[in-house]
């Protein structure tokens, strides 16, 4: 027997609204340490592929001016509902959009975050070109991706990944798009 789920069941086509778990939390904490090391508080931060908003909230708590871009309207709606209850109405802006065609002005942000996003883009190079376009001169890109193509499994396929990266491949793609490794 199958029962129809309520219209607002807390799920999107990518899964539950809350993206969480030990690996997710560890990755975000590690990313926040890196961001704190290189990006000054109060600077603008664009989180492309902001998902359920957990990194947006961490960034806002740390004192950054935060904007999130997310392809899933359900995730954006879910994040917006949380803004008020968490006291972030005036500190976080989140909108529906795609990484390959950002509706932002050239050189409009200090830093861009692509956390577990690049592997989901059919054209990762276009996504990186857009990130570079919206970054101010000497802006920072913080990026995490699944490593090692040899570890590819059906889990990658189910997650909607197009690829995994070696550090050399990722470095070459970034350099080709105008980024300099620190």
C-alpha cells in the first residue's frame, strides 16, 4: 500500500529540506574555518547552491553579508521561512537561480562559495566563469567537490553528480577560468 504524501511534506526532488548529518556538519565547520582565515568579517559572501541554508546561517552568524542562490524553489522557500525565526530577515538574501547564469552584476561580491555544487553542473566551466565574473578584483572563491574519480559509485549517480575531480584537474579548470590558487 502507498499513501500520498501531504503537499508540504518537507521534501524536495533532491531530498529533505534539512540537509544535515555528520559529514555535512564537518564539511561546513571546516569551510567556516577556512573562510574566517581569509575573508574579513563584514565582507559580502555569495553561496551558490545554498541548499537548505545551513551555511548561509553560519556565515551570517559569523558577521558576513550573505546572499544565497539556489536552483530549488522549495529550498529557497524553506530557507526564507527560517529567516525570521532565526533573526536573519535583514542579514540574508536568498533567491532562485542557477550557477551558470547568475543574475548579479559584474564584480558585485567579495567572496563566492561553491560547496558541493560544481559536480552537479553539466557545464562546470560555465559555473566557474560566472563565479569569476561576479567576484570583485582579488575576490575569493571557496570550493569543495567530491574527490577522486576512481571512487565513482552509483551514489554519485543518484546524487546527480556529473563528475568527481582530482586536485590537478580542479586546479587546471580554475586556472583556465582566471583563478589563482593560494
